[in-house]
C-alpha cells in the first residue's frame, strides 16, 4: 500500500558560480523508507496520498491521484532559505476502489511520523485524505493517553459532511463527527470559505446539527482578514492541538483551476496563505494536509505552484 518516494521529482536549477546560499529544496530533501523509518524529531516530512477513489465515489473529476508528485515537482526548485532539511516518506497509493484500506495505511503513516516527533505535511489526493490524516493524529494522541481537544480547521468551499456511505471525498468530516461521538470526544470542527452555492440546504442543516463553526466565502476576503485571524486565535486558545486541512478548491478558479470543483468566487490566495502561516506559528499545529489538486486540469501548472507555495509555508 505504501510506496517509496519518487526521488527523480526532486531536481531543479543549480546556480553554479553564484555567491552565497543557492540551495533549493531538491538539495536538502532526504528520502526515508516506510514503513520502518520516520523523520527525525522536529523536522518536516512529506507524505503523499495518491488516491482518486473518494473523488470518483463523489462524482468528481478524476486525476487527484497524480497530485502529490506534481506538487513535489513544484516544490523541488523553490529556494531552501532557512529549511535545513526536508524528508520525503513517499506515497500511500490507493489501488482501484480500495479506499478504506488506503486511509488506514495513511493513518498508520501519519501516526508513525507523529510518534517520532516529526511534522507531517500530507499531499493529496482527494479530500478523503482527511479521514486518514485525522485517524493518524487520533491514534498518536490515544497512544499517549492524550484526550485534550483537537481543532479541525478546514479551509474549504464545501462542508464535506455528507452522510451517505460508503465514504467519499464528500464525507470525511461526518465520519470524524461520528467517530468523536462514539468515543466521547468533542467535535471541534471549523470550516472557513464555505460557498452557499456549492452546498445544499441539507448540508447547512447538518453543519448546524453538529454545531460546526463556519464562515462563508463572502466573509473571507482581504478586508475580513484581521477579523478571521482573531477568530482563529480564539478557537486555537480553546484547544491543545490543531489539524489543518486545506481543500484547494477554496481558492478562486483562476488561481486554482486544477481541482474537482473550481470555485467561481473563492477565497483569495493572500488570505489563505496568511491563515496557513498564522496557524503554523501558533505552536499547536500537529499535522496538515492539502487536498484535491488535480494536475490534469492545470495545463499551465498554476495550481501546482500555488499548492507548492502553501506546502512551503507549512514546512
């Protein structure tokens, strides 16, 4: 189920003859071999979730399985600056419709990195990635006997609270809600960037049933940033851990064309990036993932560069 990192993606420009630090990420990345190995404590590690099954079940556009490698390629040539090392733990690959087994494999991979004290950033793949990432974080905390609250902060045009089963890219947070209910944990879910025109009335009703905190995309523009950061600070103050999940379809379609459901309105990139950076600096971020990037609908590579920019802020 797990595959080794595809190191040929890690290549880029070499500035021979230039003065100073000319390192790029491809110069500092190191491959690690799952399942036995983990990144050293305190270091960033990439995991890929090469999966289309959840998007296919949700009647979306297929191609997100190729997202992790495309994002790696866009990351490779970025300047390293103060990133001394970056680890790549390869991909969890979903074969056919074997989604549930793939999510379990992802959960184990995330848990392994967290147990080692590393900082995992997971590259998708459809938003079914969230059910795997969250299970990995939960397993890590459970092993330590840590029952403190976890904020699930989702930047997304969609609630992904569909109740139909089997699971898909549209169900992960409802699956998490059910798991929290069965184990007695609070469901601390905030969704920022919700599009009223991309969610049915039943999904808004489900969000209200679960006491979800949400902000619509019309209140996530540049002029709202200070208010949103203050809101996020208040939410983070109430918890011990944060899981940040970014569905790239929260961004406007011209910025992020390569997704299953491009946004007609969306949240501006500077707002999304400011929130990502703010959460990263909170000291409570335990794991993050990027979902839904589909290189098959990104002919100019614009979306890959945007996804890489956000991933860079996380590592």
